[in-house]
C-alpha cells in the first residue's frame, strides 16, 4: 500500500472516530432524539403521598400508547415509533418510563391525531414513572 492511500484511510478512520465520539455530545446539546432515554423535565411528584399504580393497572394508559408503541407492530403501523420502545411489555415500558413521562409532560406524546391521555391518565403515568415503576 502506498503512502497516499494509507494516509487517506487513516484520515477517513480519524474522521469517523471523531464523529462517533462527538455524536452523543451533539445530541445531548440539541435535546437528544427519538429513542433517547433521558428523563429531562417532568412534573414534581411526591411519592410519599398518594398511591402509585402498577403497570398492570394502567390499561387505559397503555391502550393509548400501544396504538404505536407495541411489540406486535412493525413498519408503518408503528407510525414512526422507534423499534423497541414499547409499552405492551413491562420490561420495555420500565426501560422507557422516564422518556415517556418527559415526552408526555412536554406535550410531545402522543402526537396530534392519535388518542390523547386524559389528565388522570397523565397523572398515572407520571406517578408510575417517578415512583419505582411497579409491575
């Protein structure tokens, strides 16, 4: 391999590594992106008062979320919901609880035209995500 070709490969590799290292920092600085599991802003919840619903008791909430966020859906039927961000399976819902709470709190979810959560359903989601995500 000649010097010019080796130098080009090294430069390309260095550029790729630089992009890989800086991409998460850029995403964080710009507010993240779809599928990012960052708590962000959310309501203040006092977990020492009230009752925290269990995942299994939140059927009305999950019924609306799983219009798009269900493990049984794929492709266009997910309406751009990232694969794996599902709320029909407890483990996946628990993994994405903080992001779901943040996106609902910020008005980013559910998108316009899809079933909206009532104030009571939002409160259930916020309390569940903030107070230990019980199954």
